[in-house]
C-alpha cells in the first residue's frame, strides 16, 4: 500500500529551526535550573541534582502562565515574585555544593528577569534579583558579609536615585561590602539577561551580554557551605526584605565553570538546554549521532517524533566521513524500534529554475540531463552541484533547489519523497516509498545512483539502453505505472509508489522531446485541482526534472544547439507547442505536452539506518547486504559484526561476514566469536519443523516431526529411533530456521550423508533428481514424484512468505548448483557436498527464513553433517 504521511504539511513547510538545539556541554555541573513548565504549580529544579526548593525566610512564589511573553518571543510560564506576599526562593544547597566542588572559586549564576511597572516608586528603594549572603545565619561566626555577591536593582544613593542596576559584593582586601552602580538604567516590563560570573575569584557582572563590571582590585573569598543563596529577596539578620516585584523566566547556576569570560557575548536565544551533550549525540559537530538509535534518541528528546529538526550526523560514506548537519525526522513509528530516522538529502524547488545556478557554467540545478549515466557533469549523482550547505536549506520556499553536503547520500533501501504545492492536492504526502533493491546494486541504492542508472531501469531497453523511452503513449504509460522488477514480486501493480526513470521518447535528437529525469505514476494524491488537459488520452505522469527541449549532444544538457546555447524557458506553465521549456516539477506529461507546477517543492529523504556493526552499541538494523552497501560502500571487510535481530529471544547478535555474506553454521561447522552457532539452531525458539504425508497406492505416509532430530553433534537428520515407518517415499519433512536477520540473497554450502543405507530398494537412499519445487509456504510442501527420496535446502522464493527447495542433484537442477552435487542411484552410505548459486528473493525482500529437509522416510534417510548458509 502507498505510504500515508503521518507528518502532514509540517514535513514539507513547517520545519522548526533551532540553532541552539544542542545540549549543555557543562550539564553535569549545572546544580540549579529553573525552567517553569505549564504543569508546574510551584518552582521546580530541572537540573541533574533535582533539588527540593523551599521558601524558608518567606513564602513560595506563584506560577503565572500566558500572562507574559518570554525572552524568546513566545507565551511563557514564569515564576512571579510579589513583595506583598513576601515571595522568595531559598536554595542554600548551592553554597554547600559550590564549597565542595573541584573549583569553588569558579561558578556562573544567570537568569532572565523582568521588573514590573510601578516598582521603585520612591527614592531609597531597592530589590534583590539573586545572590549569595554571608553572616546572616552563621552558626560558626561566618566571616562573610551579608551581601557576599548579590545582583540588585534600585533607586537609591548607589544609583543616584534613578532606576538602575547595581551590585554589592565582598571586597576581598578589607572584608567589607563594596556596592557599585552598574551604569545600566532599568526599563520596566522588559526582559534582561543578567549573569554573575566568578572566574578564579574575579567577579564579572553582565547585563544582556555586555560586561558592566569587572572586579580586578581584589579576589572574592571562596564560597562557604554556611553561606546562603536566595532569589527574589535580601537577608538582614533575621529579617527578609527588599523583595523583587517581577518575574523570572529561567535561572541557571553552574559550578566549576565560568561560562562567560570576555567583554561581550550573545545572550541565549533559546531556552537553556535541559540535557547534556555527552549523553545526547547529535547535538553538535563534536558529538554527532553515529547510529540510528542515537539519532532517534536525540530527535525524541529535542523535538518529538513527528517534526523535522537540524542535527549532526557522522557516517563513513557521507561528507568524507566528517560530521555534517541536516534536518532529520522520525517516521514509520509502528516498527519495533519506535521509528526510523530519515535524513534530508535534497530539495527540488520549482520556481525560477534558471536563477538556481549551481556552478560557474550557469547550468540550473536539478535540470534534466540527457545522459545521467554516462557523464560526470550530470545533476543527479555527483558532487558537481553541491552548492548550498545543509544548514541553509529552507523548506518553505519554492525558488531554491539544493543538495545537502551528504551527496551522494546514504544508499539505503528506505526512502521518502515529499511534495508540497499551493496549487495541488496531496500537500505533505509521500509520493514515493522506496523499499526495494536492484539486482545490480543489491538491496540498497542511493538517490544519486538511481538517477545515474537510467539505462538499467529503462522501461523499454530495446535500443540497448541508449534510448530511455518516456511513457508518452497510452500503453507505455500504463506499463510504467505497473512496472515491477520481476514476475515473482508480490508488489501490487496498482500502487503508485513505483519509480520509473524516463528518458527521451525515441525521437531523433536534438529535436525537442518530452523528458523527465524521475517519473512517478499518477495518483489521486498528486494531480492538479483543475487539470490543464481536460481530456488527456493517456494517463498523466508526475515528473521531476521535466523538459520539452532539445539538448546539447556534446554536454547532454537541456539547451538549444545555438551558439551560445540557450537555456530552456523556466517560466512557461503550459507547453503545447513550444520546444524549449523546462521545470523542476511537471504534474502532467502526456501527448507531447508538459504542464509545470511553479509553486511547489519536493524533499528527498533517506534513512540513516542502524550503525556500522563494530560494537553492540553500533548494531546494524537490517541485512548484511544493507550493512555492506550503506556503511562500507560495498567493500565490507571480512570479520565479526553486530546486528539487531528481529527475534526478541536473541536481541543483539554477532555474525561473521565473509565476502559480504553472513555465515550461519550447522552441524559440526563452527565460527569463532559468532553468536549464532550450530547449537543455537537446535533451540526450538529459532526453528519450526514440518512434515507433510502423501497417499500413494492407497497408503498414506506416517512420518511425524518427532522423526527429525538433532544429534549430539548438532547434525540434523531423519535417523531418529522414532522413525519406525516402513512406508518409504510417502513423506517430506523439513525444518525452517529464523534468527531474525533479514536478507535478500542467499546460497548454501552443505554436506549431506546417507549413513543408514545398507542395501537396495527401501533400505537405500536414492538421492533422486526431483526438480526444485517453487512457490510454497511453510507447512504446505506436498510430496511429489512418488517413490523418490532426496535431501534439499530450503530458501525463500520471493519477497513474500513463499519458499523453494534446492536439490543438489545435477540432472534436473544444474542451473541452481554452483559446485558439487550428486547423481542418481543406489549409492549406499555416501557423503556429498554441494554449493548452490545465489538465490535473489526479489526487490522488496526482507526474508528471514532458511532451512533444509528430506523427501523419503522409513529406511531412506539423510543427515546434514556440516556446512553454512550465506545470507546477504
């Protein structure tokens, strides 16, 4: 079924760009974080220490929601301090933790404050914002002064009786209070970011990012554990006074760190991070997400599952292996992992194509190129046109196209293509759900590779791949919509998520032709509200990179053959006669006509899949072929790699990769270090046995699953003592293993023995030449060709639940045998080995089942002694 977007238009146009989305590098040193939430009924400490806040020496401030715009321009919950209610926050634990810290002479206190109109109405009045207090409550004669280090606002002698900021702190040279105006007038009902920084005993006071006082004449004494720390009020002996009349939007105290040391800094433009960088990869270039699990955690923590967010990735096949930044989102949350992570790898804007210059040569970006598979200057698969950094991508505009710095992007089988238009229904829908591989590239192919392989994907390849016929006529268009890779595929021919790469419509070049670099079948989600063509005689096609233009036979670009060449007109909306137009998106291409949509955008996403398999934390989620293609560029070294099994009894497992295939041992074979051994397969959690009995000559086979057993060496056979049947050649039995590792390709290398053969006829295994049996499901394999017995392997037949047998007899099955095998006859107690050719299970395959079995029971018995299954 076509994928229905769960993200709506937010996916396409409503990205939230948070430039300070990263966590706090000093999170472990944050010992107080006030960040009021809508559910809070009183101030809460959201720091890692999660302190219990008190109103000792006063009453608890109230929480006010929606009455104030926060410092960042949004509706806010604030801590509201009211003098008439003696509001104060007492957090004396801060002094205790600073005194016990590794560097008690270094700390930062900062917050956002707003003072209400009507405050400081008369001279000689003042209010406390926050600070440390000394000897007010000292049981041991604390030598620190009352205002040890305190931020104030007032209208008094320190401020020349004007509304302004001032400070009081202890003068380290004479142990007295040192009040000073900070030279900044106070404006009511305005947010101020204020910070008090102690850097090795030297105090600095900051207001809105500017240092307004730097104490250089003395050193502040070290904070003591019997100092107090308060927000919103002062202490004079036992009296609490000088209450704040205003609000606090956020407050943070960091021990051991001087966050601001220069004369100026940019005040925070987003809320203080409520998490740490070390525990949240993806936050910045120094700690990028290197696995899908890390990326998913980041997105869930920062932005939720259903919206896109800029974040940092690192991948060996992307951006030269360096960290890169791009928007990402979580989609398909129904899977067991809690969602796949998709990274943006490109955007197509439809407007003003000729102004979207990508290189000095003046070629428009995303413009259709006639020979994408045979040139290094095409616009789909090289770095030639990497022209905008990822962080500049603006998904809300239609007049820019861009490719991110991760081009060519990850070669994952999971892809998404989103469409947004102001003129067209289906905004926000996923046009293309890519979950298929190709014979050429295995189970994974990138967007760039897809575009470069036009000859391989051409619908009509009658001209040897040089002519890529565009679905211009009725029959061809219908065929394009229903095209699938092979006859055994289960994918419905009626869904619209088929991708078809078109080329010229077989007209002589350089005559103008209707072309599209990427064509998606028509769907109800993608069509114009009022079609330009009222009665099209063929189905309309949605195309990306469409043109009706001749092209330069030397460069392959869509342009005239004039000297100099003329680029196609990029403003024409409908072309019925013109022969020199092009556009990024065409909603209708048929009958020699091209209709462009000039107010839309298309986003290309690909999955950031799993990890590189090097550790259990980097376990890969997918097939061995996916791991090879996505993380190792098709050149994965032989060795052990971690995978995430879909079998919940296994979880994370380690498999040995050889020549790109995972090896699964059976019988006496073994692989050092592999989690899956031949003994593992004997566990009933990982296999199911089946027997089917046939009636021949009025006699029905009486074999059962108990007749098939593993011996002490983990060899599987039907030599069980339970097997007392004399009805030979009337039964077929087999075992299907499932260790939860997906694959699309498989071959076997197995050794089989007939150890109980003692004579002729019914006492001898015959190794018969029955042809491979295709397209059956587990439990339905019928015994065929009566009076024959043979061993066989079981492998998937296609991308559904169907299976097939592989018989190593060379008479009827030579095409499925790579080496070894056997002939037919009464050969006694013999041992035979065979290696099969690779079975490709189809484009959409993510199979997990494999096995082996026997036709014939009674005294015609077999045993699988050793060997391997190879999965990719």
